[in-house]
C-alpha cells in the first residue's frame, strides 16, 4: 500500500499538470509557470504520502541542502549532455546552424522541470527505494532501470534499442546517483540538467519527442548509432557510454560511503515489518 499510495499521489499530480501544459501549448510563460507548479506540488504530494504511509520525515526531499544538491546534479547533467553533444559533433553528427528560440527554451524549462521531478519521485523515490528495502541495491537498480527504459517505449520513434539505451544511461545511472547520495535532489537536478540542455540548449530530440527549438538552431545527421536517429542523442552510443561511466562512478561512491544495501540485510529489514 505504501507503493500504491505514494505512486498514485505523484502520478495524479503529474497527469493533471501535463494536461495543463498541453492546454496552454504555444504560451511559453504559462508553460513555465505550470511546469514549475507541477514540480513543486509533486514534491509536496510525495512528502505528504511518505509521512502518511511511513510515519517518518521524508528526508530524501528535505529542505536542508536541497539547493546545493540540485545544483550539483544540474552541473553533472549539463556537463554530461555537453560532452555527449561534443562527441557527436566530433564524429560529424551535430552542427549548429545559428541562433534558436529564447521563448522555446523558456517553455522547455518548465516542461522539463515537471518531467524530471515527477519521474524521479516515481521511479527513484517510490519504486527504487521501496524495492531496495526488500531486495537490496543491486536487484532494485536492475529492475527499476529496466522498468524506466521500458516506460519510454510509449514515446514517439521508440524502439527496443532506445529503451535499452535509456535503461543504461538513465535508469541505472539515476538510481546509482540516489544510492550514492541518499537524496532525490541530486538525481532530480541531473535529470533536469540533461533534459533541458538536450532540448532547451542544443535543440535535439529528447527521448523521441520533437521539442520546441531551444537556444541553438542545430542539425543532427549521420549514422543512427552516432546521432541516435529519430529517437535523439539518447539512443547514441556516446550517451550510453557516458551514462554507463557515471553509473560506475556513482556506485563506487555508494560503496565507499556504505550506502549499498545488501540483499540479506534488506530481507531482514523486511522480515521485521511482519507482525
């Protein structure tokens, strides 16, 4: 019931917010406001659901250190995206044609904020965290990473390779970021930084979605394994490699900090919950 209540709380807020964003398409400022409002309400709804179902303070979205943690994640996400685009450009797959659209970037800021926050709350805050309690970190990371990748099969231009790429570079990596820091703010910042940089700065497709033009007018061309094809750079081997490397780094940090939950300990913790 914890999983159901927490998941549904965030999912309902995400759905209502998305419908609002769709209703004001074409108005970047309203999209910005609705996107940020959805993100804030999702965090508040998650915190309420955790308090109600687990009788504890939701420290993973606590206010102490939140801004700094989001900032660290944001820098990592933007740097990761910039590195991937630079690699694709070096291989002849990305070219800047001129200036893009500032208002398009404004709209994408709100849209990507809502998407990053709600997806991290659902997949890392609810599913990964609760599965990890019962199975340990490694099993939870594998299961939720695959689930996150599979969820993107519903996106435009999606195929099996796109889902696998998302599972590796995002599903595994973002779960590892949470395991390393034990706060949702870092993966939220990382997720937003990647998404906004990809669409809002470099004007590339984000997970198969043809987003509004960002700050740069650009062209992607060349082999699909380099550019990601119609799914966008997230299906590029460059992105998969970057995500896999970051996953290793975050898991090393989690191990060093003693944050990895062994399967045996998870099983014992679950057993203590049985009356």
